[in-house]
């Protein structure tokens, strides 16, 4: 099992973004397991050691399980694809039927951090999805994923610590 250097660099950048996001969260509103966020962000693309398509999250989850690592890490790998995948979307893509949408705060942080990290560059959700819209078209799957990620962004932003007169802190 070997990851390409660019995927390792991307995972490190996602980890930095995820820890930054976690640091902005008011833990009385949403307690965050920082160790899980860090490990999950670093391992989110481990499935790319086997495949380089939309199944890499599921494959990554299987790799994580095979190592005896926690199911919470498996879920982070499985739920970071696009904005997560509904059971119906998963079946269409040939994955085992399951809800692969982010549920926990750690899953949401890692998914969002991945979406605002294009390779190693910090970008907005709009910029990230524009790349996919340009490459694959405005498909229903990508449009739904965009809406899910925007909802995650709004949810996370509501938990951010407030500083001065600012209503939120953006990461890009």
C-alpha cells in the first residue's frame, strides 16, 4: 500500500485545515475529539492507495478496518467524498447500500477541511466545486454534494468562537 506524494501532501494540508477549524469551534457548543480529527484528516484519502475514483472513501474505510483502527476513522474516510453520499447515491455509484453522509462533528470537520483544500491550496467551497462543475458538468450528484457542503459550512460556522464584532472566521 503506497500513497503518491501529492496525496500525502494534500492529506497534511487537510489535517492543518481540520485542526484550524476544530480550534475555532466553541467546545461548549460542540465538543471535538482533536485526536480523531487529526488522525481522520491524515487518513481520509488512504483509499487512494488502491483506487482513484469516488469509491476511494469506502475502500479507505475497509483499509482502516483491516488495520484494526477505530470505526470512527473508517467513517471519516467513508464520509468525506464530495459532501458525503446518501444511501441512494452510494447504490448508484456501486457502493454497498449505506448512508455515507457526515454525522459527527469530527466527520463534518474532516469533510469540510477536504473541500476547502484543493491539492495543498486553501480555497472556498465555491472555488472547489467550480473545478468539479467545469470538469464533470453540473450533475445532480455534484449539485447535491455542493448543497450538503454549504450546509456543513453553515453548521460549523455557527459553532465558531466569536471574536470582537466578527460573526464568523473564514479559513481562506
